[in-house]
């Protein structure tokens, strides 16, 4: 499901209209830029009216596309990306479009400034900018708005958009609501932490645990790899990671029905 909320900042549709009317641009450039600005939203499966007229906003999702899946050659794909990037940079310079997105509205700016610590402010800043750019008041934020923001975040950024990320945003929002006077009343639902599945490590056969511990113990020593090259002892953090991986693989095997043997 794509986000079809109307943007308060210029969209790719606005950029297309401006380029079509730009008499100072040569006609071939106008034609190529408009063609690419129409093609990129189609590839992203989003209406041009919902795609911000900033290359920084679409750079990540465009980079995740592959020409073969789009049914075009690598050269054609590269040309469209180059044209769209040039068109949006021209549009931003000519129409004073902020490179990093619309500024926060007064209401959201006050809310941001009320967050004293940098960490919580950073975790909520993306949601604040998303809502500000769409005219959503702080008091209107609810689970549906957060769902739409997480979809937008997944489509336009390289930031995590899974349950862990959603829980982080919701938990920070709720903590601010409890600690800061004047914070909007709505509380956001925090996705539950997924419980660890499968038996405890102590429940596995002693022979399996003994072999695993012997291997993990060997990571503390200088050893030789398959090529005969000497390998230095692993750091404690690496050893902890390997232990967690062993446990995860063993539990997964149990869930898949692989019988454990003593």
C-alpha cells in the first residue's frame, strides 16, 4: 500500500509543470526531463503528486530498482535516473525548494524544542517532518498516522521500518507524552517484543552442548585456518555473537522438526 496523502511541499507533478513552462530551457531538455519525471514515479508505483520534488527523497528507493525487473536496458535506466536528478536539482534551485525537505511547522517546531535530549528528538524527528509536510497536527497523530509514516519511511529512506523501528518511535512518543507538559494526548501502540521461541540451551543434549562449547573455546586461541594461515583469537564480542548464532540455529532446527540427539 502506498502513501497517497497530498504533500504540502512541491511534488514531482509540480516539477513537471514548471519544466514544461520553462522557456529558458531548450526543448529537447524539457522533453527528456519531463519524460523521466513521469517514468520514475511509475517505476516506484506512486502517483507523481505524492513524490516530493527532491532527489534526496527518492534517491534511495530509485537505487533499489533494477533495470531487468523494469523491462528496460541498463542504459535506459541510467539515462532516466540522470535526467530526473538533473531536473529536480534545477527545479529546487529555481523554486527555492529546501534540499532536505520542508521545515517544521510552528506547532511541530515547538514540540521538537520541548524534547531536551538528542536521542529521543532524533527518533521522533522523521515522524515530525512527515506530519508537518502533510499538514497533520501533533494532536492528530495516532496509530494510522504512524503506520503511514512507517510505509513512507520504507519507501523513501534506508532507515529500518520493521516492528523494532516502529516500537522505538512509539515508545519514545509515549515517554515524551508522559514526561513533557503540553505533549499531545494520543498514545501510540507499541508492537510487542517477540518472545524467544524454542527450548533453553540447557535443554539440548549434553553432547551437542559440549561440542559447541569446545568450538567456542577454540576461538580464544591462536589457530590455523583451512589455508594454514594463523588466525588470532576472536574478540569477546565475536565469541558472544557465535554463541548466540549456535543457539539460534539449534532452536530453528527444533522448530523445523529436526530431532535432537544425545
